[in-house]
C-alpha cells in the first residue's frame, strides 16, 4: 500500500482548492442559489473558474486535456467542496462522467467526449438507481435491441445533475430480469433525445437532482459504453470511485461542522463560564475528533487504492463510505445540538451541513449498505 | 368500577357521534393541528366543530376544574377519555401552550382573579399563549435572565429581549419570566408575569427554523406596561413556578417520541417499504436497528406509565420528568433518522409532488430541536446526575 500521506503535488492541490473554494464558492453562494431558485443550481462563473484551475481534468490523461493527478488529488478538492458546501457539476461530470468514459469508452467516445469534459463544455450524469434505497443491480429500465441500436424505456430517480446534464449514462437491462447482475448494459444517452423527460426535484440540500423518464428513446450501437450485457462490473467500479469521492466530501463536511462547533464551545458562555469548560461536552468533542481522524485514514486509503488499482479498492471504498457516513451523521447532529437554539435556525449555517450530509450519505449506498457489502467482500 | 364502565360506554358513543371523520386522521406537521387564538383561521369546518364540541364539555382540558370551564374528570376518567380518543384515532381538538403549560401554573399558583380571567378562554381555545423564557444570554442558564421589570407601584415597566419564542407572532398573550429584583441571588429575583401581545412596546421578529417552517421569534419588550395583578404567585417567587412549569413542558416534549394516533408504527412502515422475507424484514441491518429502537420505545412507554402510576400512589423518584424528557426526545430523533434511512432518497425530496411535499425531511429536521427546547438533553442529564444521583 502507498504511504498514507499526501505528496507535494497533492498537498499543493489541496491548498489551492482550499483558498479557491473558500473565495469563489462559499456557503453564501449556495444560499443565494437556493433563495433565488436558480434554474441551473450552480454558478456558471464558478464552473468556468474551476475549469481554468484544471479541476475538470484531474482524473483524465494528458492526451485528452487532463493532468492525470488521480483520485487522491481529486479527493482533496472534494474535501474542500464538503467544507464549503460548494455547488457545481464537478462530481457528476469530472468524477463520474470522466471516469466512466476513461475506463470503458472506445477510442471514438474518448476522442469525442473527454476533451469536452476537460474543457467544461460537456456535463454528464450517471442514472443508476430506480429504488429509493440504493440497489444498483435492480434494473428494470429496458434497452431493447432494434436494428443496429436500442430502444430505452424506464425511470431513474434521483439523478444527481440530471437536469443540467448534456449526456446521461444510463444503466439498462439488455437481458435477464430485474435484480440479475448479468444482462445490464451502460448506454450514453443524449439528454435532449426524443422520449427523454427530465423533471428537476428540489431536495433537502438545495442541490441538483432529477427524475429521468425514458420512453421509447432510440440510441445507436455507438451509445454502448463498455460491453453489452456485462455492464455491471463497470458500474460497480464506477460506484466505488463515486463512493470514495463522496466519502471525501463527507469528511470535509464532518470536519467543518466539527471545527465550527469547537469554536462555538470556546465563545458561548452560560452559567458564567464557556460552555467548552463542561466535561460533558468536552468528552463528546474529543470523541468526535477521534472518529474524524479515522475517517481521514479510510478516505485516503480508498482514494489511494483507486490510484494504485489495488485488489482491495472495492472493500476500501465501502469502508470509507460507511465510516464517513457514520461520522458525518454524528458530527452534524452534535453540531446542531451543541449550538443549542441557534443551531436550529435557517439563518445560521450549521443547519446546511446536516442537510447536505444526509443526501451524500444515501447517494450510492448508506452506512448499512456498505457495512453489508464490506462484510460480503470480506467473505462473511 | 361500573361507574367507570358506564363512563367509557357513554364517552365512546359520544365520540363516535361527535368526532368528524377528518379529525380522525394523523397530524402531519406543526401547521396541521388546531392552535386556536384570536388570529386563528380554522383549516376546515370539521376542525372548528371538533374544537367547539370538545370545549363545550371542557374536554380540551378534561381534568381541570369545572368551575373554570374544565371537564372536571377524575384521573381515571381522563385516562379513559384518552384511550377512547386513541381508539378512534381522534386528534386532540386543540394544541395549546395554555393547556400544556401556563394553565396548570395559573391553577396551582394564580390568584382567583387570574383563574377566572385566563382559564376559560384557554379551555375554549380563544386565547393562544407563548412562552417568554429564553434570552440571547440566558438559555440553559435560564435563571441568568436579564429582562428587567421595574416596580411602578400598581404596575411594572418591562424592558428586555426574549428569543426562540415559539409562535410569538401568532400568540395573543405571553407568560414571561422577568427580573424584578437584581440585588439578590439570581433565582430569588425572578417573577412570572402575563401580558397581552398587543400591549404597546411588544414586537416580534420571526426566525425561520432549519425545517423551513413553524417559525419561532425574537420578542422585543420596550417599556411594556404589565399590571401587578398579572403576576402569577408572589413577586420574586417566579423561579419556583417556572421550574414547576418546565416539568410539565418536559413531560409533554418527552411524549413526542410516541407514535401519534393513527400513524403507522416504524416497524409497520418498514414492512411496507422493505417487505418480509421468510417473516423477517428483508434487510438485516435495518431490521436490527429498527428492533433496537422498538425495544427502547416499548420500554420507554412502560416507564412513562410506571412513573404515572407511582406518582398516583405517592411513590417514585422526583425529577423523573428529566429522564422522560431526555429519553423521549432522543428516541424521537432516532426514529426520525430511521425513517429517513428507510425511505431512502424519497425522504430527501424537499418540495413538490415527487414525494409528499417534503413532509419527512422537515419533520426529521424539526425533531433535532426536541433535545434543545424545554431544556437541552445535557441539562436533563445534569439534573439527573445532581438531583437524583447526588453527584457534584
Ligand atoms: C424548536 C425550539 C423551540 C423553542 N421554543 C421556546 C419558547 O417557546 N420559549 C422560550 O423561552 N424558549 C424556547 N426555546 C429555547 C430553548 O429553551 C433554548 O434553546 C434552550 O434552553 C437552550 O438554550 P440556548 O439555545 O441558549 O443554548 P445554550 O444554553 O447556549 O447551550 C449550548 C450547548 O451547551 C450545552 N450546555 C449548556 N450548559 C451546559 C452545562 N451546564 N453542562 C453541559 N452542557 C451544557 C447545551 O446543552 C447545548 O448543547 C426553543 C428552542 C427550540 C430549539
């Protein structure tokens, strides 16, 4: 295993992401997008600046306009995104979309799509789940062979960035029945194709999501990503990548909520003393600090395993996602509780962390899902 | 015994005849029940009728004395009424800080004049009350409150600021803790006073909760005139009454953990969503979590019952309300987290028809306040450690 520390390049990326996001995508921006009911749900100016910073090409090879800094590098940005609750297409496009096409795209698809992803000109969304509780092998969406191509019918919910994406990467059934792992195929579908209906949904975190309905959508054979009928291993790999990066974002959320809370314990007085002087709160803060240290380790290990292509990458991704979900839940709950009344107000930022944490926890599997998967991958 | 059986039979028949069908459905949010008051607009004709019929019998406050409009029922009869209401899943006709909090305090500590003035409108749901306790600098340390009431002979002039006052903007009257003597130990210079929210100098600013709804307020008191006859109990003795009142509030908030009448239990909902596999919930992790919650919830319910039974027979520990408040609110928070996990991504929809207009996440967020309002969980644990266990 690689050493569990950032190299110089990764550290620099972390530092620059920290400064950049704090300045260009602070929590006040999310508030503005929410309160103004912004149609796109992100700032175009921010997105352009992210492209300029090279964030969109971190996971892409140089030949397609990327830098190939890898998952550990990208995870550093994700962590800062978590700290600032920055809204942007980064995760759906530059993590999921970029990885999907880089991993499984044919030469044509890579040439067509990857440079545009790196340039921030093309947005993608991964349309996987059909049930409210993550079940990636439950695929009822049908892709029937017709002439050289396929016709799609089905519904996916709630697709992150579904309503702003130009291309949807859809898991569909080309053989077998729902819940069979064989017979699943990933297909690239144009969001504006005939028969695609996209309904934006307003979620608790005020971030982008949509219900995607496909009725009689025609695609040609060139839409297939990877192998026909054998898309599930690719999908699993993509979800591992997604989960490791979600864990990084959850780590950022947990840390920021925690640090703001510790700061409050050092400012707020009751009974004539700082509330941080009460041992009942001190021990809980110390416990939480310890838990967050554990999350730092598992997130770095998972990202690093993805970069190394280690055999235990899947297991580590589930470990990271499970632990980060558990600790982000604890951190955000403790944050509200230790702030008292002010923590319950919309005006105060701490509530936005709890609202963002739960969707991330659930996206691509919550604590229970990944604890179960970890056990299964461990052979019990 | 046969008297009670007669009472049960009559009550059942009366409820069947008088509780409208739409008042036999679960309450879905803070805005759904009837809160009453001068500014109240009934959500439906059924809601108005149900309040009117129950208030006429004094059954909005069944165990309060008849002479002030209450139902005059014994403890046993009150219990039967509640059971019979639960049987048909009847909503409480009125949600009211008057009934839950200030009413019992006035009945116990107030002058005859105050009882005649305030209790009947509370029973009828005509006056809605708010609770002016917390201040920016005095939350957990409530006795440190600074709102000042200066003695002007026959009245006080009150200046100060209250915060987190639930529904201050919708309430007609406030029961308010003020400092009447700044020169003594902080607990000994506090009085409980009552005033109309339309009194000159009273203003409110709503503060939105993270759940997006049910605002509480900042309340500003600027040279507010409060008549001396509106002091509950003795001047400077307000702390004792406040503590009594907090006990009531705590028991009430502790009850939030229980499944409301007509609502499906957590485990029933889990069966609906996840299905059974060989008679077991088809998700072993959820099953374990839900079972653990279920055991605690049942144990809590039995404990609440035991506390009541012991109190009736003059036994039991004082300060049980701290335990009930602590455990009940933490249970409710756990329940809400489990519901969020159970309904998965559907539970994250905040607006619109995609899924129930965001009722679930809003109720989940609101539950976070249960372990803060009415004294935080930490304060309840301090009370248990100090007063029951004799630690520190
Ligand atoms: C939804 C809601 C409705 C409310 N409605 C009303 C209302 O109608 N009227 C009203 O007057 N008030 C109301 N309140 C206010 C509520 O009573 C206070 O918020 C509460 O008492 C805590 O005070 P605080 O907010 O100042 O927090 P603080 O007292 O500042 O507490 C901050 C944190 O420090 C902890 N802490 C404080 N002291 C100790 C200690 N000694 N040991 C260990 N930990 C400690 C607390 O537990 C908390 O976690 C409401 C609050 C909420 C959330």
